[in-house]
């Protein structure tokens, strides 16, 4: 069975923003979808997020697809770095992903530094998925569009830029929240068909 794991953002949780709708869209197409609650979401540590993702993902293979939102993206990159020779996933979708600790962005201090203590092993990661897609917004208050260029350059990722979607986040029930992001399910379906 084709499987999807959605890794939520910093301070996120399984029923946040677009995750429930994306989960339903993919389940309706026959995927098994998990949106795990990552440990200590308000004070995230790679040392606990990475084992959680590994546990939820199970045995990596080309029927496994990964979706990351914000901090979930670097968690997925670190997961892919750790895969053994010959292990590979079917594809990865990054939503509002970034590749450094966002220091000096909107008063973010050192909370994210522990995810970036070692260089990202791009050459290894590139071999660990059949396809990468990076989705960014042109008015994200935290994540600059420069990161889309990095994903394109380092992973040959397909880039999708959305207009006025902010950080693709927000509580359910808030009319300004991003609760529907069908492009994620569409991209997973495209990857799964190839």
C-alpha cells in the first residue's frame, strides 16, 4: 500500500491548518496517511523528532511519500540523510521549507539551531527520493523565496510558488488560516503514478 507521512510545523499538531484535509484527500485515493504528533512541538528537538519520524515511517521504500511543513521539512531532510545505501522513498513535498536556522527572522533566536548543527548532506539526500517538490508562498513572513532556489539547485526540486498564502498555517476555524492546500495531494498523486 502507498503510504504518506505528514510532518507538521513547529508548534503544529495533527489537526492543524491543511493537514486534516490533505489526509482525507489522500485517503480517498487509497493512501494510508499518518500525521504524527511530534514530541515537544513548542520546544522541538531534532534528537526526538527524527526518531519519531523513523518510527512512524517504518521501512522506507518507494511506496512511502513524505510531506513536511516548515520545520517538518528539515526533519525530513535529516531523515533522508540517515537512510542506508539502497533505501529510497517515492517522493517528498516540502511546504514552506528552509535550510538554515532562520536566525534574526521575526525574533526567532536559537530554538531551531539544534536542527542545523551539521551541514545538510544534499548529495546523499538527492539520491534518497525519486522526486522532490518545494511549495512556497510569495508573502511568507518567515521563509524567504530564496529557499525555493536552494531546493531547486540542491535537489532539482520542482518549485511551486503560491500567491498570498503566508506560511500555509493557522488554526482550524479561523477564516484567514490555510485549511485547504490541494496542491500537496495532487503532487503526491503525480509522484505515485510515475
